[in-house]
C-alpha cells in the first residue's frame, strides 16, 4: 500500500476494510435514491467508543422497523465498529476523538421491488468537529424555532434513526437565513418543542429538569444518560409537553447529543436564557457528572480547540 493510502482513513464496506477513497456504492442504491436506509452514531473518548452496544441496539431496532435484514448480528456490528476505530487510531490528532457512523441501506434498487435487494453495510469514523463547536461551550448554543414542523409520529416514528433527514435539513436551511449560527429545534404539529438534528433539548424550571416526551422525538442515548444522571444527583426529571413559552421563561436550558454530550444553551429565539449564566448551576452539575460518567473532561477537550 502506498504512503497516501497509509495516511487515509479505513472504512468497512460490505465485508471489507478499504481506504475511504475506494469505498463506493452503486448509483442505484436505495439509500441514495430513496433515503431507504438507517444509521446510528457513536463517539469515542480517548479513542474508546462510549456505549457502543446501546447505539448498535438502536440500529438493530431501526432495521427491524424498516424491515431490512443486514445479515449481521449486534455482536458483529460491534466488532466491526471497534475494528474500524482501531484501524484509524494512528490518524487521530492529540486531544481529538472520533465520530463513528454505522449505516445500512436496503441496497441496489431492484425493478421487481425492494424485497430482493441485498443490503449495503457501511461503518466509518471521522474526527469530531471539536474546533468548530468549541465556542458553544463558552457562549452557549443559540436555539431558534423555525416554521418547519417535525414529521409527526403518525407519519414516521421518530424512534427509528433513518436517512430521511430532509425535514430537519429544510428546518436548518430556514434557520441559517436569519440566524446563521443558531441551532433549530422544531415544533411538532401540536405546537410543542421536539428536537433538533441529532439533538435533544432540556429546560430547567425552579430546579426541575424537563424534556419533550419520547413519543415525539428520537430519544437519544445522551438523553438517557442525562436523565439517569439527574436521578443519581437527586434532580427531578420529567418528560412533558413543552411550549416555546417554557423555553423562553426557563431558568436554564441545555442540549444533549452524541457529539456534544451535554452543552448549555445561551439564547432561545433571540432572548437570553435565565440570568445569562453559561452554564447555569444545574447544567454545570450535570456537565461535571457527565464528564465523570465518560471519564473525560469533554468540556475542556472542546475548549482546548478554541482558536
């Protein structure tokens, strides 16, 4: 293998580990032409994947929901992901970590129908965008509510993590026109807060933490970790229907996601959250507890990349 390939990330594609530049799929793949695919993401801390088993289990549930048989077990997916990370560790920079993606499409389109398609399985890793997102931990995330509503669970269950992200992408494009640095959190068709792209929202009122009901969001692994930390710390946690009013009048607010873990919000729809402290006291306790849970000062990791 030549030097350029030795310095290139390796991916898993349909049973083989190949250089990223050589990993190709047919233009007829249903994941490309229809978004007929599911995926999940995990991240590493110190090069070790965190709660990979839970992410793989959710991937398997998504596969069952859309009726794709990948021909691999959860244990095999886990082993593949760990192997991809291992083969790419030498390319990881100091104080960096990987975002790990597991994707399964229904495979190349079959004119006779999707039932006979052979699934495409892809596992990749890319460095986390730590520098790009570092300022979020200094200033807090600015969240806005776009006019685009979240796809209702009656149309497509949000518990399945599918490639159909166009709903969230359109909301993001709408947000960028007026608030280029803001993160969108969509309302459901009833007018309550749901989620953003790969992220869940939490509000703090009078020391109590509240988050949208799982029925209307993709209940993230980081969301579950945070709810568990609340219980461990004796902080009341509640799933509830939350209106924009609740966010605008919150004492504190924060976002959870695989990549960010738990990150404070600074503004909602242009208004300052609470007294403007970033993070607020409850959020700060939870961030510290999250760092202890993952055995990494992830906040310091992000802030070290501030330019």
